[in-house]
């Protein structure tokens, strides 16, 4: 959604959640303890990250040190690890400036759970997109190109609910809508419908 909005408005794009997933993936690949705050923060400062949007409708490809890791960072294992390290203050501090550095003179559409509350509190427009856990599980299954059987969807739904609870209750930058954000429930809306609503508000 954010990538399509950036394309329509001619702005740069940041998937901030990908930064935490990239750090989590790098930590897992290097056998770094997910509770070792200092090592994780040091690792965060060395990440070589690039977003490539060849086909916005399909999302951006994510490169880590030149290697395409788009699929690897979308697994639930990486997502769960990212949620854990995102609660660590030193990790968030290390990635905060890296996120802000994406906002150049051109302007930016940033996607993430604390964009409007912590990273870019002075953003011109803030949208908080929500959907039911069931719908999000179906979308995640589609994103991962996995079979949408009942057991797998229930497992995805449980993982999403666990991550939401962890993110909403963490002490540092908890998941919440900014007081001046525009909340959109996308459960029964298509991508095009949500895009139309957002562009209408901005224009």
C-alpha cells in the first residue's frame, strides 16, 4: 500500500518493518543471541539496505548487502524474531536515525508500526491501516504463496495476534495509532479502494 502511494505521489519509500526483519535475519544468520542488545545494536549500524521497486503492484524487493532477501524476511520465524528485537531500546535507537535518513528533500512514504508516533511525528499525513486478524492471516498466506488451508490460516492468525500483543504492550514505542492519524479499517476493502481513499484525503 505504502509503495503504491509513493509511486502515485512520486515520493521515496521506506518499509521500516523490513529494517527490523533484516536485522533479525542477519542476527539469525550470524548466530547472534536475540537478547544481546549491544551486539544487535552494533549489527544494525552496519546493515547495507536497499529497496528496489521494479513492480510496485508486487511490492519492493529488499536487498541486504546486495542479496535479495525479500522472501526470507517475510517468514514468520523472521517476523517473530524482529518483534522481539524491536522491543530493545538500543536496537530502536540504532535504527531510528537510519530510518530518518531515508527522508530526503524529495519526500517519503514510510510504512511501519511507529512511523507516526516516534520516527516521523511531524509527518504531514498519518494513516493507521487496520484489518481483522482473520483477513490479515489470509493476506499473509497470499503474500507467502502458501496453501490457504484452515490449519495454516489459524496458525498464521495466532502468530499475528501474538505479535500484535507483544508490540502493543512493549515499553519502548508500543504499537498504537497517533492521536492525529486517520484510521482506515481495510478488512473489506481492496488495495485500489484503500489507495483511492488515501489519495482523496491527501489531494
